[in-house]
C-alpha cells in the first residue's frame, strides 16, 4: 500500500517530538523516488511551535529555510538550527556537511534528499553506504521509529563550569602553568571561554587577547562574553567593559608583534603550527590553549598530542581538561554516533605488539576497491593520517576514495604476505602529475590556465619557467604518516624508498608547511628545495615549501640555483619574517657555497674588534656568510641570521633575542664575527 504525504508528515512530527524528549537528534533519508518532497517539508515548516530555525544545504530553495550551496555549510557556523535539510543531488561536501550538522541542536532533525551523482565512484559508494544507515522513507514504507530511550534529565553543565573555573585559575594562580582544554564539537568549549572572560572582566581590570585561525571561529566566545557583560562597548572582534577588554588578534600578528595582555586565549590551537604554540607559551605566562579534537576543519588529536608532550617536558605543572559532556545535544546522540562512523572520526589505532620488529614490516599498494571492501583497513589508514596531520578533515576521506590519480601505499607489521591481517603502521598518499602538452604549458606560463591536480608541474612551469619539468611524469607525495610508536626508527624513509622503487617516474615532489624537522626528513631522502611560498598558509601559519627528487634532466640544477638566489633576495623582503631556524636549515642544505666574492677582511676584522660601524660593513658580513660552507650555517646564531641576512631592525632583534638594546646585540655580532674570521684564517693558513 502506498503511503501518503500526510503519513510521512505525521511520522516526522512524531520523530521530532521524540527527539525533543530525549534532547537528541535523528536523521532520515527520503528516497529519490518519493515525489512529494516539497509538500512534506512544507508540513514540517508549517508547525512554527516545533521548528524555529531551518538551514538548507544544496537543492532548490525551500520556503522559510536559510539556503546555501551544498559546499557552503561553514557559513552557518556559530549559529543553531532545529531542522537541517541536506540535498545531495549536486554532491556532498563532507566538511560543509559536518559544519552544518554541528549547528543542529538536540531535538532537531536532519532530512537528506536526493541521490548522489557519480554513483559508481568509490567515494559515492562509501557515502551511499553511510547514508543508508539512516532510516529511509520510501513510497510504500515508513521506517520504524527509533527505540525510545529513557528520558534524559537536564543538561549537565558541570564540565563547562569546571572549565570556566580552570580558566579563572590561570589568572589567579601561579605563572607559567598553561591550561589545555580539549573537546569534541558541541561541547560548549568556546562558550565556556567567553563566559570565563566575562566573569574575569567583571571581577578585575584586565586585558584579554583571543587568537584563532579566524574571527568567525571564535564567534561563540565573543557572543557569550557579550551576554555576560551588561552595558559593554561592542565592536567587531573586541568588547570593552569598564577598564577591561577582550580583543581578537590574528595569529601571525600575535607572533610577530607579541602585544601585552593579562590573559591569552588560544582557540582551535591545533590549527596553529607547533613552533607558534611553543613561542606563545614562552611569551605569555598566563595562557589557555583550547582545541576541537574531531571537527569539520580537521582533527586536532595528533597535533595536540605533540603539544602536550612538549608541555610535559617544558611546563610540567601545566593543567589539562577534556570536555566530553555535550550541551547542544545529549550524550549518546544517535546522529553524532552516525557522523563519527561515516567519516571515521572515532577510530583509535591500537598499540603495537610487544614483538614488533621493523625488519618484518611489509610494503604494499592498496586499491580503492580494497579500501571499500575492508573498512578496517580504511579506518587504520585514515587514523594514521589524522594522527599525523592536523589539517586532515572529513573531505580528505572522500578524496582518498574518489581521486583516480591518487595512489595509496602502506607499511604493515608482520611478514611480507599479500594480505591485510596485520596492523597498518605507515602509509603514503601520492598523486600522479605532469605529462602536460606544450600548448597547455604555454598557457600556464602566461597565467591563462592553472589546471587542478597539477601542483608541482604548474609551480615549476609558471613560477620557475621550467617547461621540461611540466612535460615529464611526476608522483607528488601528498601525505606520509607513521604510527607514533614507529617514529624515529627510519620507517618513514623505508616506506618512501619502497614507494619510489615500485612507482617509477621522471621525478618525485612534495609540498608542505615548512618546519626544520620536515625539511631534514625530505633532505635525507634526496629531495631538494625548489620553491618557497612568499606568504604563510592561513591554516598552518607556515610557508609552503616545494621539494623535488629528480633522477635526471638539466632543469633540476637550474631550479635549485633559482631557489637560493630567490631565497637570499626575499629574506630581506617578503621572507624577512621567516623563522631563522628555517633559514639555517635551508642554507645548510645547499649543494655548495656561493661563489667567492672580494671581501675586505681587514675592514671586517677592524669592525669585529670595535672599529668602523655596522652600516659600513653589513654588506661584507653578508657576503662572508653567503660564502660559508653549507654546514657552517648550522653554527651561526639566530641573531646573526636575523640581522645580517634578513635585515631585521635592531629594535626587533633586541626584543626577539632578549637584549637590552642595539649596543648589547651588536657586541654579540662583533664577537661572533671575530670568531668566524679567526676560524677562516686558521683554515687558510693550515
């Protein structure tokens, strides 16, 4: 018997009432063959007592709903809805969907409409499998109502209240005891920070700085601070209350200018590079670092573990709190559990067996069909990626399954048998690039075309003018991840060498947010730096570095020569703010020193011992440094690099390296220069 529109509307109303009773969320999928979507949704929306706010992703705009494209769900962040409509007929963007789902509060419903395009792709097969876990309304059948659970009591705010107390304790307690707050989405973490800020501003005069990847991501913090402060002066990103204030500062501004404050709140800390977090701990002695563990923007689990490990070494009296009690919905929310299963947000890889041996590790290519057929295998691989890289997000799971040019290569414990019964201990994601024709390369070089999925060849052709490199075949390593217990054992290098041996190409490339540790890893595997971005990545705060390993071709030496000429010039301009440790690592990686220049050594010697002035000899000190052997750069002080090579001001150098002023800093430069000249003289006379 065919069911009617009224039957479905009645079912959804009952489902909504049960969701309200349980303070949880339910989701349903309406089959594409059902012809009465609009009338059903109209009935849902007509009950104003049960639906206050409706968000819609994708599809035709439904009346009374706030509508955005299927990939624009982040626009709903910081807000709440009671009904979320998701039309997947144009596709499903996992990050957008996850962001929108987080705005759906307890008592709300998710309604999924339409059929996914590209039915046969592995990514679509995975999504359909996940969507099929939701109850499906068909023309002839209504799904069973979810089993009624015991009624939940009032929302438990005890963990959030503890978080507020802990934030206050950072201000009133001992210095150098930072607080780390972690939570999944929907736990009220940012709201607790805002309420703590309001309470502190009411109790004393103080200035609070807030930083995060974007101002939008801390909207709940400012909203809850505003609610707690009557008669406050409200501006965008700033609240003033009496003699107190809370103000947003972008992360790069905070790092470069280090403005004073009485309390620093770092939200979504996992999205900031570890060196930045360390610098903030060193500079700000009363600070709170808060981050989401599982979220639409990526996963903070692995990054947070590294930060916590550093804190245990350097600030052993730091405090931490994890908030697992949700406030937007009840604990055990069925839609949250479904979302975690669908996008593998909950998987924790087990510890290695006691008899693990790196000598017994096997290496193997994995097909997309194997990933679909063996969910455990996919879970282990994705878990490694999540643990290794803070930016791994739900969309990366779909790219892993859906990109035909992407290859997955794994290391597994146990004997080298062609099966997956053993644990995955490492993985590589790589994508095929290159092989571009002459006409396309010309358009790339003229800036008329920038084909997607061709990062390395496009950069080499457009930024360095290397036509030959764009014509050749390339494998670009997008991610490489190793089980934490296997790190520092050489497994990552072994995995990379096995991949290269079994995936021949003219050259191999990788692009990443540059850190000293990562640069050393790729250098040790015969990759050379060829292009450094001129601006920091918004998410990582690092400069993007392209490195290449080429087996042949004249273009490689040209690329490397261009790189160092460009680096030396830009260190005084767009890269003046580059971390001096990175400058050291990159300059020490040169194949050879710069060509010898005529340097007036007697003038430098006179300056080193108190004569001349810095401005008259600075150019010759720079030429002396550029002529040093690559490994000698590792012996230079950060002050010498910052002042001479990057030409930072005396004021900045004194502040950054804790000098009282120019006189004290310059004396250390003179002393270091005298030592360099003495060592050089010894070598020349030996």
